[in-house]
């Protein structure tokens, strides 16, 4: 750094806070509160979450599946509050990894980051794969596995090029994505409710014969994947902490805004679609496998439906963009602490663009491989989504557990945002919710399928964690790092307020 740069860093409170935490950031602080919120919103993406799993969830549990959006929203708000306290004290790029590092230690942080990184990379694949059929429909192509894969790969290339533009380009793209998606959700949902509504609100309490041969409660839990898939992305606000001015105050607020606004938009879109589906029985029986496409075509005609599809595609694109940005910052944070093989390369930073280019490349190549492998699975989207969501939830709960452990040992959050005397109760409730959601995700529900298929989600989680533990034991990456760790209790002693 030049003398002028050092002088500026001394005067910059964000730089001083990072210096106190042991880091000098190379990122450009070009992301406003609204841009940071938009990043979280587009990652959470109401349109992507609802449109991807609407048909599956409606077929499993009928219209009452919409209540999972409310239940999961409350549970994930608890997690967001815990994360808000942590990022307020530790506004470091990479999110879950550096948080776990300061709360528990190097080994716990390495495993948390490993699980979160794998989940993020697979989630990118799930989003671009889910966008494939919409791209095909928009371009007038026959929807097939091959066209879906090709469209998904094109989207990966596109988001990588945009992300290489730097923080300012990412912020603008996130704001455009937010504006397009929220406007599309309001216009499409409003029109469906006003002009295409087929039912009254009473249908939200009627299963219409779903799960006729088994337990409806079990079917509702299975359909709840639409809610579980919906409510994450708020943590991405913290992944880019070194790109946000006054991060300790703004990021906790952006996280909460993501849950409030994203959850309301998702519930509104889902409600409009549910009330516009003409025949629930046809969806539940499998006769109507694409209720979203049918509703949109009926409501807007072929031309209007294509416009709506274009809006949906922007939502998928901005969601993948935010995911890739989060994954690249996570891996950069890892590599900066010399916690990864090839850290020397992965920690390289393009000062002109303000991004870590090699971690962005990894966040493009790995999802592309996952998309390619999906060709060998008949229900690839459900399996990819299930695996991705499980990984995200596991990583979340590793941090929530680390925070609870630190509280028991005396940690009192010392950032500008704290929950005060409610912190411990919220932390416990967040952990209970997260464990329950994980159990719901891994529960075997297809006894007629081969055992490995029935337990696929559980096996995928065991494999990811197991491989991470083995790699950590064999390579001991934490030995190469001298960055601060497990210092939350020692470095803060703020009284409860």
C-alpha cells in the first residue's frame, strides 16, 4: 500500500475494524445497503424457489403446502437473527467460515466451510438446471434433458462473465434482479388473483385427496421442501461483508429485510398460483405435471407467457449470480487463511476488477460438472435440490451450534446489533428448528425405491461430512493458518442489554 492508502485505511472505520480482526481487505466497498439486501433477495429468490418446486409440493400435499412457507420463514428468521449478531461483530468476507472460526476454532471452521462450499456449488447447479426448461420454452426449443443441460451451461458462463466485472457490476445486477423479480411477482401474482382466480381461500385448508394412501402429515412434511428451499440466501449478505460500508450495522438489517420481503413475495406468488390452478386433482394424480406453465399460458396467452418467462429467467439468472458471488468469497476467505490446497492461486485477487478470479472460476467449473452428471438421473432436479438444501442447512447449524457453545462459555455479542437478553433463547430455538428441518429432509420416503435411492439425501450428507473429516485429518490444512481463531469469548465481554 502507498502512504496515501495507509492514511486512508487509518481514517476508514471499516478498515480499522478489519485491521483489529487481523485483515486488510482488497475488496472495493461499492455495495450499498439496498444492493446488499438485493444480493440476499435474489439469492433467496421467491420466483426461483416457488416456480422450481411448486408442482412437486402441490402434488404431494395439495394447497395446504403453502403453509410451509410461513413455518419455515419463522424458523429461518431465528437463524438470521443469530447470524446478524455474529456478522455485526465479525464483518469478514466469506460468511459462515470466518464466523465458525472465531466462535469455535480452525477445525470446526474448516468443516463448516467445506460443507457450505459444496452446498453452494451444488445449489448453483440446481438453480441453472431449474432454469433450463424456462430458457427452452422462451426460445421455443423442445424441453428435454439435453436442452436443459445446454441452457444451464450457457447460464453458468453468463453469470461468471458478469461476476468478473467486480463489486459495482454485481451490485447493479443484484438491484436489477431485485427490481425485476419483485415487480414481476407483484404484476403476475396480482393479475392471477384479480382475473384468473379459480378458488377462494378455503382451499388452503383442503388437501383434495393428497396422500390418500398414507399419512397426510408425512406428505405435508415432504411438500415442505418448497419452504425449506425458499428461505436461505440471507447469509449471502454477510459473505460480501468487506464490500459493504458500515457492514456491522447494515448487513444484519439486510439479512432481516431479505427474510421479510423475500418471504412475503414468495407467499404471495405461491398463493396466486394455488388459487389459479383449475384442477388440483389433475396435479395430484400427475395428469398435469406443469401447473405453473398451464396457469401462465391461460392467464397471459402465448406472448404474455413468454414475457413472464423472461422475467422468471432474470430471476434465475440473478439468483445464480448471487450464489456464485457468495461461493467465490467463501473460497477466497478460506484461501486467504491458507486453509485450502492451492491457496496461493485461489487467494490471488484482481485489484483492477475487485474480485478473486480463480475462486470465481472454481464456482463455474464445479456446478458445470454437476449439471453434466445430472444427465444420468431421471429426477435430477429433486435430488440436486435436496442435496444442496441439506448441505446449506448443515452448515447453518454448525454455525448456530458454535454460537450456542460460545454463549455457554461466556461470549456476549459485541457488535452494534445484538439481541440482548433474548440472544440465548433465540439461539436455542434456531438450533432446534434447524435440526428438525434436517431430520425432515433426510427422512426416507420412497420405500419401494432401492435403498440407496431412498436414503440418497442422508447418504449425500454423510459422504460430504465424511470426506471433509478425512481430508482434514489427512491434510491438516488448519496447521498452515496463523489467523485468529476461537477468540470470541476472550475478545468480547459486552454485558447483556
